C-alpha cells in the first residue's frame, strides 16, 4: 500500500502537467487553424473591399457557418460576430491580433487597415474544437498511471517478500537461540545484506554451540577430578572406624566417635552421588521437546533436612521443619531445587555461630509455593549485594544465593531477603504453583506481607534471639 500511494503521487505529479500541456497544445492548434482561415480573408481585404470578393474568401476559408470568418467595419456584415464592441475597439486601437473569450468558445480578432478605416476579421473557435480528444487523453493517461502503479507494486512486493521472508527467518532463529536451541540455523536468503546477516548468525550459533559443549566438558572434567580426593576421604573414614566387631561395652565418647565417622561416610557417599549427577547433567544435551520438569517440594525439603539435621545435631543447632507434610508440586527439577536448598541452608551453617537456630517452612499462597529459611544469626546487611552473582565479602565464591535465585526464576518466581522472626536473615524462595494462576509479586507484595506477619508474631511474645553485626553472604 505504501508503494501504491507513493507511485500514485509520482504519477499524478508527472501526468497532470502532461495532461494540461496536451490540452494547451490542442487549444493552440485550434487557434492556429482560426488564424489560417482569418489570413485568407485579410488577404482578400488587402486586394479589394468588394463584398463579393470577401464572400468568396469567407467561403474558401472552410468550416461550418458558425465558425466562418466575420468582417467587422464594412457595413452590416459585422453584425453576426460574437465579439463585443469593446473587444473590437481594443483590437482596432492596438492594431494587433487578439484572442478573446466569448460565449461558447474563443474568438480570434485580426485588424486590417483599409485607408481611413480599420476592419476586424473575427474567427470563432468553439470549445469543442479546443478540447477535442480530451476524454481519450485522460483515459490513456489514467491507464498509464494504473499500469505504472501496478507494475511498481508487483515488483516491490516480490522484493519485499524476499526481504520479509529472510528477516522472519532471522527472527525465528534468534528466538530459538534465546530459548536454548543452539542447533537452530537460518537459510541465508534475501538481499545481499540480509544474506550476509544470515551467514553471520549461523557462525555465531556454531560458536555458541561449541562454547557450550566445551563448557559442559570442562565442568564434567572438573567434577570428575573431585572424585580422587573424595575417594581418599572415604578410605580415611573407613580407616578411622574400628574393625573390632566383638560385643563389648563402649563408652559414650566412643559411641559418639563411631556415630560421627558414620555421618562422615554418609556425607561422602551423598557428595559422590551429587558429583555423579553433576557429571551426567553437564554432559547431557538439553532437550526442549519434553515438558517442564516437576518435583515435590515437601519431599525435597524432607530429604535434604535428613542430611542437614545430622550436622545440626553435631553443632547443637535447634531446627524445625514446618509445612512439608503434604505433596506440593513445583515446576523445577528435583536436583536443582535440592541444590538451591543446600546453598541457602549451607549459608546458615557457614555464616552463623554453632548453636544458632534455624527453621525451614513450606507454604502455598497467592499462586506461589514459598520456601522460607529463617535463622537466628546476625542477618544480612545488604540483601541486594548478597543476591548479586559473585559478590561476597566473606572469602566465598558468592554463588550460593545466586543459585537459589536462578532456580526460582526458572520456576517463574523470585528470591528475597528480609529480617526473620528468629532475629536473623529470612530467605524466601517463591516458585510458581502449577495448580494455581500466579499473579505478579514484587518486593513489597507477598514477601513483604510474610515479613510483616513474622514481625507480628515476634512482637506477640515469641523468643527474641540475640542480634549480632550482620555479615555479607
């Protein structure tokens, strides 16, 4: 449509002046024919003023009776003219040929000096003669305009179709890459620039695919290298455990020692299993045809708390799990949710003193599954910095909370940090509830309401844990 409008405007800009010019040319030709016929009469007047001679000259000029020349100033012959007296007087005064408009057309006036008199020869040119063929000209010019516009639209449409097709291919390829399908490629088509962009896109996708493959292999290799020190730790733990299986009485210290060795061995076995999962996961190609991974949040929380409860018992940490009795599904892989929980709970053990209490709570509300980890430690002074990847003032990698944030975002949720009712930090992971329609949640939405409820419970008489200077995690 844009091409049709532009071509129509261009055609009008050229064809309208052309039509006017052709009309002027036809008018000029009609006036010139009138001048030719007038010259026959003026020539006869120059020879003789005899009415018979003038009549023969008028008859010889041709044309019908309405357009034959009329001589003014020789008697009654001039009464049949169409020009007014003022026009005739002006022609006599100026003594030159004039073309004046008269009813029904135009008249050419040619003055002729005859001694003491000036005669005027008038030739009438009707409108039909001056606009002869105008309808045909307009039809022809209109057909030319339509042909030009139609040809331009067809040509531009063909070119634009190739351009749009090539652009759509680039868009689809970019969306596929954005969704994680690094095997997506485009067919370089269209104009030269878009074809070059298609080749560049394919090269970029190949480099990204190669980089991801190398990254997977690197992570798998690094994970595999961890097996050697784990094997050494497992052998050392087995060596620490006495092989004496005879029945006897053991002191409490010996019993605690043996239980500690068994917990160490259990932790090593768990870590070896996690490394195996990491190796298999990093070497496995990502597939997008399968549906979203699901897991039971309550089951994951219970399973991980079996591990952390043993360590909490060694450090005399009071702990509690609430809300993890019923099945609560969430759109996130089980291994990733377990890694996120381990990262957050591990921060509690890493950055709070031994004996510090903590709590893990699971709940469902407002279209989200909320996993809250509270502690009675010093808290977190800068929550925004703590949630930034790689930012840590405690000598760690700064990836713990970022792991939890990425897992929550994968489940269309979020992570926030607030003050816990126990007095320390409260880390809340929100995961979209697949059995409810989620609605937007910001920092002052669901999380803020949970924090207010916690403060209300705290002010109602629950135990206040001592606060310390909050470190960055």
